[in-house]
C-alpha cells in the first residue's frame, strides 16, 4: 500500500486535508479519536498542511472531539452547511423553515424515527423515546435543547436529521418524497440528513479554500459515505477508507485502512524530504 501511495501522492503538494469523521476517522462506531490522531494532525500543521474536520456533526461536538488541537484546525460542519476557520464563521446556510416543517411532519408519522433539528449552536430535540436525549448528550456529546414541539420551532436551522436505532430502513421513501427540494444523504449508518439542495461538504469547503487562498488541486479529502461524494470529486487527491461504500471507493485515487496510517506516512515523507 505504501508503494502505491508513493507513486500517486507527493505530500509536499498537499496544503489542506479535509477528513470525514464517522466511518472514516472514527471506525466501527468509535466516539473518541485514537491517542495518536491529534499529534499527527498537529505535526502536519507544523509542516504547513492544514486540517479540516468535514462532518455531519455539529461545531461544538467537533471542538470537543479535537480538544487538544481545537484551535489549530478548521471545521466543515453539518455536512457543509457551516464552515468555521480560525474561530471565525465563514458561512452558515439555513433551511427554508416551511420545507423543514414538512420534513418534520412526515417524520412524526414514522414511530421508529427520532428527529434532531440542527441550528448553528445546538440541536433541538423532542424525544419520542427515553434513551434518545441521553444518547445525544452523553454518547455523541452534542449540545442539545429539548423543546415541547419541533413543528413550533422558530429558530433558524440548517438541517433535519432522522435517526433510526437499528439503521435507516427506508431511504428510498425519503428520497422519493423530498429529493427535489432537498439534499438527502446518509451520515453514518443510522442517520439520514435532509438539507437545502445545494449544500454538501464541497459547498462548505469552498469557503475555507477561498479564505485561505488554497486551490482544490492542493487538497486531499478522505471519506467513506454518500455525504462525502461531492467533496471527493472537488479535491485534487480523493482518498477513501477500505470500508467505504463501493461506489465511493470507486472515486478514490488512494485507499487506506486507517487514516492515521496515511497521515503518519505523509509526515515521514515530509520529514525525510527535509533532511
């Protein structure tokens, strides 16, 4: 694998890495980074390679996850609806409230679905099961607010997320019902995100690259799922993990079994080049 990396990738040409979390950097349902991850990202930053967490997760959650280096990295959050760099919000995209309420109303007809309505600062819940609030707060470590009625929510929001504990069972229904006015993507195995139709991770990443004056050709993106597709197409070096969906793997210039293994190799190559 490292021979293939050396043939296809020159780390000195990469100025930014945008990396998905669930299923990519966090494998097998993990909710914490590996001990070496933040050190590798920091070391690459010292070599001039910026790192952006590119995720369906919220900003506050990602800052907690990357706590040791939270002010060193950038964030493409909410599947591209929110972009933050250097502590500055570069862009926040909101969803049409009437359309969002239509999605919520439809989801309320499905008794197995829990709903999270995501604003820039927190996720709004009206839990239908006793365990859902605890799952969001304690396991996923999201900033949440419980409200009495999601349909009466007046705060602007970025997306509506649908969660099924055993995995999303009828994505085709949601695609058929809302895929025209909305963008609908898997975000992990158990979540389906419903967003404005033009929003995706590449949409969010563009704001960061324009701010930093970095061309897409000088970027690497790493992903595994449908919500990574536009980002992988957008950058010069698309990478997937071995466990990615087959259609997503087909887009990759490189593949790795573990993101940290690739980051470590890149760092070693950069250090060897400096000798």
